[in-house]
C-alpha cells in the first residue's frame, strides 16, 4: 500500500523526484522502464502504527531517571508536533511501557488515550486525543524491566566488575520499547534529554556528550541534527573518555581505555579520508563507545557516538574496518536514510562500499581487496542458504518484509550484494564519474529518507543516462542471487594462502607449512581456515591448533571461524574454549553460525543447550531472540 505525501511535506523534502526526468522515455539504460513516477511516492511504513503523514514529531525531549535496582527508566517524553491535516488524534508506537498519563501544551490538563491490541513484533498503537492547534504532547511513563531495547548488566557482566551498566539498541523497531514515539525511519526528528543516573556513573547518548562525570548524576543532551528514531541511543556506566584527534575520541570502562586508544589511533585519518571522498562530515564530533561484550552487533552507527563491541580490540588494529564501516554510516544511513526497512540495502550496501574505500585510502588497495574478498565469501554462502530457504526473494536488494521482523532483512545481501552492485557500477563508469555522483547523491538527499525507487531514478538521471551506460539495474535490485556481471575482487595474497592450505593433508606437522603466525594478517588467517581441505580430519585440526593456537588466540574473528570448522570436522578439543567464548561474547555474527552448526546433530544440540542455559542471561534480546529460534528454546 502506498499513499501520497502532503504537498508541504513533499516540498520540504525537495519533492524527492528529480525534475525533468521522464521514466517512460526510451533511454540507453535497458532497465529505465522499471521505474516510473508512481513508484517515487514514499510508501507507508508497514512496521509502524503512526499516522505521521497527518501529524508528526519535530522534536522530542526525554526526562528520565535510570534505576538499576528495578531495571526501569521512568519519567516523560515530550513531543513537539506539527499537525498538517488538523488531525484530532496522534498515533505513536509503543511496546510494553506503562503509561500513567498524557498532557497537552501547558502540561496542566490531561488528555484521553487508548492502547491498542499488542503485536509480538510491533507492540501496540498508542492513540492520543489532541486538538488541531496542539503544539506539545507529554507522555509520562516507565519502561518494562524486560524491554527488548534495554540491556541492564550487573557489575559481573562488565569489564571492570564494579558497577552496573545500561545500553540501548534501537534498530530496527526497538526504540518503541523504551520511548513511546513514531518509530519509523520515514520521519527525522531532533531531540534533547535530561538523564538522571547514580552519581558514580556517566551517561552518554547519540548526541553532544560530556567528557567527565557529573557531580550530581544529571546529564543534559542535545542532538540538533534531525535523525530517525532508531538512532536515539543511551549508555550508562563507569565510563571514562580519551581524545583520539581533533574531532574524535573514545569512551569505555577505565580498565579498557588504553587498549582502545591504541587500537583506534587511525580514526581521525578515517574521518579525513571519508570527507575527501564524499564531502563534509556534518555531525560535529565522531566518538566511539566500546561497550561490554554482550552487545549484539559489531557496531551501531548512532550519530556522534558509534556503539562498538569489544571484540574489535584485537591488539593489532586488524579489525578496525568495523570503525570505518560505522563512520561511513555518517553519510549512508544517518545522512541519507532508508525510508522503510524494505530499502535497508540503501543504508548498508552503500556503507560497506564506503568502508572499503576508506580502508583503501587509509591503508592500501591490497588490504581493502582482502577485506572485500572475505565479505564476498560470506555472501556466497548466505546467498545459497537463502535461495534454498523459505524466502528466496530475500536475495533481492529491494525487500518485501510486510508482516515479518525487519531484522530478517539484515543479511549479507543488503550489506555485500549492495556494495558489489555499487562496485560494479563504479567499474562500468569509472571512479572519476562515480565519486562525484555519490557525493552529489549525499548532498541532494542529506537529512532525508528515500526509497530504492528514488535512488534508481537519481542513478538513471544523473549517471547512467548522461554517460549512455546500459546497466542491468533491475536484475541487481529485483532479481534473485548475484548477477553474472558482478565485479570480481582478486587478492594475490589470498592466492598464496590458498596454496598453503592445500598442503594441510599432505604434511605431518604444521611446521612443514613454513608459515609463522606473525607472517599473515587476521584476514589471511580467516581465509586460511576457510580453505582447509574437506578431507582434513580432526587429527589435522589438532595439528594446526597446537602450532597456531587458534582455539585460544584471543582474536574473535579467527576463533569463531576456527570453532565453526572444528564442529564440522568433529574436533572436540575446542569445546571448552568455545563454551567460554559463547558465554562471554554476545555478538550475533559469531553466535548464530556456531549454534546453528551445533544444532545439526543430537549431541551437538544437547551441548548447545547446555552452553546456552549459562550464556543466555548475558545476551541482548537481539541475539537471544535469534538463538531461541535456532534451539527451539523455551524458558
């Protein structure tokens, strides 16, 4: 279902449609006819109850108290609203919050509200009675202790082991579990906040942040740039800050600070490199907070403050491409946002592409090619899995997730197929044309939400048609799998690694491979593990483990790859270190494939459930929800 935006809203969004384009004209691009003016209308967000086309939030102010004893946030959220149609009700998204009362404007008179039927995924619609002239609306509420966005950690679940910790994770539809709001990427808002914490802790948000603890535990925040609600983020803990550069810094627990500073020494260089490619960094500062290990993702691109997993602190700066990725979101995702979760590749495909360009500029093309090659290997496997599953259409870049969790669209398709689409376009037109095109794209749609169809129209009008390029855009966007013209990323260094891996079954000791652990980068070792011959048995795995100590090496990327292939080959000496890993690390990227592989056998499933019983309390709901389904877990 689609619906037209009002004239004023379209005007404020620069009409979204490129003037002078005619989708019905014959052009050099064979796929032009797949995009017409009707498809350039912004669709309804199937994952939000809100009536934001009628009345919407312009600014949001939070006034919340953080209570670690009850695992509850309590207080209020005030919405500054604009009523385009004279609506007498405003509908918000919520999920399990307890609403005490709601007031309008001068905050002295309450108003009526109803909470609709609860949906397991989307929560409930909160319908509030307003007047056509209402300018402010304040909701007084408290969160549920089991809110899916909030991860409350005991001191023992932190690195320092002395103080509790709280962080939020809002993407895709979880912000509504801690803030009653119009939880859709279609609308961008500014926000401010007053957060009351215990006096010995610091609060930080995706906003302008303090660098020292407040004496009274009260912190005030401001986010002057408009963002979608899924990027509102909060963390509270025993935090300290260190500067990395003129505009960059890092927050973490005190015992982690020096390790993080050493690991992130090149972050300022990354910001400069990205600006040289795609224009001004428009968010002021770029800081990072390294969270406890339960964080379910590698990173979350919360503007001004990337939330990052501690698993990237490898000690040798080999995993900092993740920071390049989250920084890249400052242009793709945060600046130009997917209008709906069906358009998720617009956030992530562009970001993987930009991440790769940043890594090439700061380090080398040889290094960035290795990174993308590793990503491509993962894409091939996941593409095959999806094609053989119940939703082969999920290999399209443009998704149809109506009635499903948008989390299901967060696959390698959006990330890597999306990036390779752009990489293939770049090869077709040349960087001298493609780089200015992308910079112009970010400038044109800055601080807006767009659809795939809007991007295709912009691509046709501003790149393909002027350069008379015939490109199979429709196949990439709406076709299953990976098109035949996908650019091939070669790595000479990986070729050498592959040849070494072939020798595993013919040698009697690992020393005969003539490779030392320090000879290769993390990504070369990942490639090596993936290339271990199918005929190599558990004895060969033990031989390699004795030489290279993969099971306990401390590098989460290498360990997770090693555990996976070890399960497949019946090498059970990984069981103890793998159990420790699964209990202490909450990043879903690592957890999901390991639990899935264990669950393929009766003994493995029993072992997985034994581990999970201990590990589950340490996981964020994003991770536990996935693993619950894999193991058919019942509490």
